[in-house]
C-alpha cells in the first residue's frame, strides 16, 4: 500500500504506556547526586508497548551528564549517578548528548534513540516523557532478500526534523530554530536483511503539522531505494503511527548511478598510457599521440541495480540524468541542439528519488576523442584557462549532443556554442564529456545536493581528459608564500629554474585580480611544472581573530567552519594543487575557550582539520593539505595546535621557524633545528617543511631583506633534520635562492 494512504488506513494508534512512570528522586551526597529515573513514555526499546532503561544509558540534568548506568537487565527505572550536586529545580534530557543549553536541544541527524525530556520544580516531581512522535515502519521483502542500510525521513513541506530546537521543559514542546538544509532529514541505521516476516523500524520525528505530508526513503546496501509518502498529517509527541506492512522493491536511482559512475575518476587517475588525440588508446606511432596520458579505458564498465553499463551507456545515462536533475526532459529522444530539449513541467527532479533513465544501446564511433589541434585542442571557456567549465556549458553540450547520433554510434560529438557562452576556444569530445559529467555528479554528491538546480551559478566543474595539468616531471619539497599583489610580477621561470616548486598563493588573488586572471596564472605555473596551493586565513578575517568555539552553547561554530571549508572546496574545483591553512589557531587565547571536556580549543582546531580534509579530499583525493603552525613546542595552551592530532589530517605541517626575527632571534640556529625535529617527530604521518624568512630583523626591529646565498644557507640547516622541505616567507621581500639539489624526492 502506498504511504499516501497509510494515515487514512491505520489499524490503530498506539500511545506509549505510562504505568511504569515514577517521579525523579534526587538524593544528595558528598559524592554528588544519585537520581532514580522512571519512564512515562518510550525509549530505546519498544517491545509490546513496554519501555526500558538499558546499561550504558546516560541522562543529562541541568547541563550535567550522568555516568552511564549499569542494570542487570532492561528495567523500568534506574539509578543515575552525577559527579556533582544538582539544584532542586531540574531539567533533564535523554539521551544526554542532545543537551546544548538550558532551553535548547540538538536532535541528531542520525538517530539511535527516542529523545525524552523531564522537568520539576523540585526533585520528587520529575517524570521523563517523549518529546517526539514515532513512525513505525513495517517492511518485508518483495523480490530477493535485500539488506536494508538505512531509512531517511523528511517533511515534504521542508520542515526541520533534526538539529537545533528550543525546548519548553514544562510542556515538552519543541520549536524549530534552524533553517540549515542538513536539518531537513533524519536517518535511522537499520542493518537488517528482509524476509517474509516484516522488519520493524522506528523513526522518531518532531511532532507538529506536516502540511504536505512526509517522505520515508528506504535504502538497501546495494544502493537501491524505495520512497513512500504520506498526505498532510499532524503528529503528536509520545504517539506511535504504524504503517501497514509493505513489501520493499528497490529501484536504481540517479543517485545510485552517480555513486558508481564517479568511480571512473579513480580509474582515470590511475590509468596512464599513450593516447591518440582522435582515436584513443592502442593507436601508437601516429601524428596525434600523447604519451603518459591519463584516460579511462573504453572497455570500462560499472554495475548499478543489476545492470552493467559500458562507457557509451555511461555517457548516455549521465547526460539524460543530468538534464532531469537540471529541470529538462532527459527522456526526450526527438530533439537535439542547444535549447531544444523541453523543460520539465515539475521542474528539476531529485537524484535520490528519480529512477535511472533507460539506455538505448549506443556505442562509440571511430573518433570519440576528437581532440586534434584543428578542433581547438583542450576545452576552454575563457581564453587561456583550460580544464574548467561552467554549468551553462554543460547545459549547452548535453542538449546539443544527447540525441545526435550517427546511427547508434556516439562519435565526434563536438559542440560549437555561441552567445551567451563567451570566449569558447576548444572542442568538447565524447570521452572528455564522460569525465566532465562525472566531475559534476561528484560535485553534487560531495555537497549533498539532490537537484542540479542547487549547484551555484558560479560553480566550476573540472574537465580534464588526458592529464590533470598538475603532474610535474620534477617534484620537490620547496615552496614560497606569495601575496596576491605579486601574482602578476612573480618570475615563474626563476622559481622553476631555482627548484622552488610550490607556490602558496593568497586567496585574495581571486578577488583582487579576478577569477580569469588567477586561473590563467595557475595554468602558467602548471606549464612550468609548479604546484599552486591556495593560502587561506582560517580563524582570522577582516583584521580580527575569529573565535570558532561557541562558548555559550558549548559547541564548535559549525556555520563558520562551513563558510571557510566551502571556499576551500570551491578552490579545489578550480584545479589547484593544494589548500594551505594559515591562522589555523587561536591568537594566544586558546585557554579561554574550553567550555567543557568535549568542546575545547585544541579539539576545535583538530575538528576543523578533519572536516576540511573530508570535504577537499572528496572533491579531489590528490589535493595537498598543509597548515602553518606556531613554532613553540607544546603550545596548545595558547594556540590550540596539537601537531600529533593535526598530522592525522594534514599532508604537510609547516612550523614558522622564523629564527631571524622578533623574539625567536635569541634561539638562533640551534633552536631552529630542534624545532624542526620536534614537529617532524610529533606531526607524523604528515611531512614537516620548515617555514623560514627571506629577511631578518635588526636590534631596532627594522626589516632587512636577505641575499640569495644567505637564504640558501639557512635552508641548508634543515637538510640534516627530520624536516623534509622548506617554505620561504615571502616573495618580494628578500632574494629567491637556487635550491636545486636540496630536498629532492
């Protein structure tokens, strides 16, 4: 039965029993407080309408978490121990982790327990009760015996169902307080194999009016899914809403296809050989050969929902899927040419709900690469900038080429767009498109987008084919920091000739010089075999330090995290080689921002490193992550930087060993060597490159640029240490030494 009719055909509505309820009794002692907690409504186990406490449960009262309880068997009441005395008025929540402040809770996006709350003016009048409604799904196998991975609930009216809520403890009422897209869904892990007998899954959701109904998506471990929807409904806290038993029949969705399809990017990165610009692999000795090229073998296949897709099937499916999620009729087979595919009446479709479009047995023609110089060579959307493309070009190419076949053969699918796409200077062959649309779907998945219309207008999608443009014949662990003001005057020939192989370019370049000019600079650097890392100021903005710990609410400032990480992911999309984190610390005030044992300044720095690693490596697994560190060993107290923790997520740690400036001058060369060895030992598995200056301070603190030979001499100090490289601060102040023969891999 469709879920749209479920609410009209419930066999019953079950209310959690209250017979096992008991007042919350507080007993104060020198050791703290022991509270006996009873239950009015359901909790972790729901079995025959009985509810229990289990060993390992913990509650939070007045912001203080109890110790995990230990009970011999599931029990209707249990004694919870607190390490400190609690006030007479008590406000409690279960599970303890949802407490954020006295009047607020955070419901997790991945749910493992039914949230409850309790309130009393004094300790002997408190009772725990459910603050959520419960959807009781009853699922059995349709065809086969699929294993269910998870179920996901969302309101069709965009209701908030996870994240931050205000909580009225007296009434148990929840009030949404977040508009974040991530808080519109809640997921319940299942991990059960379906059979003839129904499997029951409980989903706890905020009570209230779901004006357009709700959706439940069931996803199996094979990537297939089934979606059930209800009509408009009002859900009450403490009430179970059972669905009739329904059979699961998973379908392959566009998202399931995309998750498999993007794996060809790994194949592309790992496959190197000689490519013919017209015909592809296995055509050696021709006029259009490219040795050492990265490519996807034309024999590559993927499998989605029991169907095997060859490369021609992949491209057709990618194009039809792309158009559907962008709001065009990707199933159309009669039109081709830019702007000719009709728009969908309902707008863009959702990847997670739309079945994979049918394929039609197309195959590769004679020249699917078609990259010969006469066709413009590498694809470019702005003069001099290769390997990137905007969504307007993807729209144009998909519509122009989708149904344009020579018989059933996909061949020579070049596009020749006119306005409004400007400065088009290259061909966009079928094999390049195969990869480019994979990069697009990876962008969608990495950012949690369901519809192609959620992709920002200024998003840049990578479109490499033969090589990434980031591989140099000469690789070295040497670099230089570059302020944006010197971007157009830096001598790349000198850097390359002097074996300074990594440029740390300040991100202000994108705003001060513009995107096109900055991308052109990156291309020029790549042509010299140089890597370009974008230099970010993490916890410093507009001339002031940013405190990334929300001390009042005992949490990290995730919104600020997201803003900085979002910039980094955007830069990765531009085809840069690395992301460099500067000001990834507190300005000497870390000790002031430790609101709890779980939320600390050091933990904040480490968590930011973890999150930016996950986001940028998802966008490009080869991206190089580096971080600038203060050089004082064991300086967590002031800066929150722990190299042992940061080294788990950074590829390179760069302590700023500026032994010729300021207060560090007293340590001299011996101090500098010791610092390098210290960080190299503690920061493993990350490499450690020593940061040093191209200038020195005099006793009067005036800055004096250093000569090439003196800078090289300073660099040579670290060649005998555990550090594996050096980075110079900075270009434009001091010389550019010849570092050939130093720190070669």
